[in-house]
């Protein structure tokens, strides 16, 4: 990495930072469909430098480790700071990393490093909601007013199911909050200050609910809905969301290195987040995750997210009926979304699907997908985002995800020479860019 981290000092134009607030902020955790291209030829050509730089934790044969390592190296060369990932499948387990944990020390990233995984949090919150139904604490058709009267004003008849499936019509809170909190000061400094201020769930909900609502039943991605679900869970169980998450999900799944922090402090083995704002790369260590809360505040690792996927698929977290409800497509839209989870075609088994979610914090991209039985899974995260560009070039990241997905198969599903031309499957993420990133 030859890039230099700088401290923002100059003021930015209204147009630049308003774009940051409305475009980059909405990309935070709002998915859209695109295709992940599989480019093994490009990966192979980059294998030599990758072998020198990748910190590999486990690589049992017959994984094509050279292709995976090269794809990781290419992702870092694509202006990312670090990449970590784990692949579990018919061939065993592979994990690796490339780049550096932070630019100040240049300490190499490690495969088990933790990171902010943003909207992957939604999968875990959906499990909590379904577990509450299994325990008789509510139904998916329970309304907001039945649990928290007045929380959504005149829209109290919105149901838990609608909130989990983004069909409640509840608006997004992030852009209204950032624009309001900027109070006319559209400097980079003020933007970072706003990101660093602690937030209460009620504040986030008020910013969303106060904006114009969309028709109920239509799929409109909204982080606000999951913040509401988090509040409802706390009221119906009498437990704090972090404690509930620990007892109902993290411990049963063996996710010992995952948490829902209430402040900016990260573990020592966490990747530092960076974003390019106004042409400068800035350190986001002061970011306060309460801005995301139940919609995207999780800190985890690739290994732990894959453990979640396996625990969900093998029945350790929910009964089979609840898992089916979670994965059942609720509404037509830009993606096949269920309850806190969406699906995409499984490249290993035609006619079957992978299930999971992606996440985009201000400084990290994450994807986590698994087969229905949880036995095959891929989780990849990269740090370093360009917030100046609404549609950044994430082609190398997409190629890495595609390579990893295909390597979960028991046998090669595409001849090596044809892989670069053969799209894998729709992969949903959080920025408007081709072939894999998220939109909005």
C-alpha cells in the first residue's frame, strides 16, 4: 500500500457532501441486484505477487488457493486497504487475508480479523424476531402499537413481518438525519463529527418516520424498519438487544468474536475503516455504531459469519418452519428478499439458492452467503470505500466473491478458460455499480 492517510482540513462544497449524505449514506445498507463475474484468468496472472502478500490461515487441498490469493491481492490493488475472507464447502475450509489492518502501522491483515459488517446484522435480528415468535412472545403479524403504542404515530398498524421484509413503507432515516445534523455545515469535518455522535434508537426512528411514507406492500429498502424491530424486541423480551443477541444467536452459533458494540471502540484485532471523502482518505475510527444500531451495528469476523450461516442452516438457531419463513420471498423488487435475508441462484446446484445478506458501512464492504443447509458458505469483507463516487469500481471485489462461490462446489462448474466470460449468479450488495455492488 503506497497510499497516504490524511486528516481532512478543508471545507467541501455543498454539492459534494450532500451527495455523500444522500448517495453514500443510502448505500450503507440498501441492497440491489447485479451479477458477479468470475475472472479466473485475471486471478491467475496475479498469483505470484499474491503468494508473497496473503496471510493464509487454512488452505486444505483441493482449493485453488492461487486463484483465491490472487483475487484477494487484486481487491487490495483496487484501492481497498484490506480484504479478509473464509470459504467453506465440499472441499473443506479456506481462509485468507491481504492488505494491512491499518495504514498507520502497516500491520498485515489476518484472516480472523474483525470488522464492521453493517447490514449482515439484519440476518441476526430477523432470527431474534422469529425466535420470539417460536417462544410465543409475538406473531409476525403483531403490530407496532401492540408492543410500543405510539412509536410510529398513525402508522402503528405496521407489522413485524412488514418491517423485516422492507414492505412497511417506512422511510429511510440516514439521509434526513445527516442533512439535519449538518445544519448547513457541509464540511468533511462536520460530516465526520456527525458520524461520531452517539444516537438513541428513538432518534433514528423519528428521522425516518417523519419523512414521506411509500405505499405498504411495496419493497422499499429501509434501515429504519430494523431499528424499530430492535426496539420492539427489547420491549417484548425485557432484555437489551446486545444481551438478547448473545444468548439467542451468538452463543448457540459459537460466534465468540462477534458483538453489537455501543460505542466506537473496536477490538485490537479489528480492521480500521477508511473512506475517501473529497479526494482525501480519512480514518473512520471515531465512527459510532449507534448510528446503525439494529440495522447494521455488528462487529464480527468472516469465520463467525460462516458459523452463523451453518448454525442457521442446521437448525441450531431456529426450527425448520421458521427458517423457511425467513427465506420465503415476500415481495417482488430489485432482489428476492425474505425476512432479513435474500436469495440468489446457487452456482453449484442449478435450481437451488444461496441465502444471506451484504453490508456496507462507510468504510467496509461485506458479503455473506450460504447454501440452504449451511454446509457451503462464503464471507468476504474489504475495507476502504470511495464515498466520492456513487458507483465505484468494485470489479476485483466482485471477481473475488465469484471465485469463492464457485470454489464451494464439489467439482468445477465452469471450465477454467470460460470462467471470465461466465457470470456466476446475481449477487446483491450495497452500491450502484457493476457487476456486484450495492445500489442506493
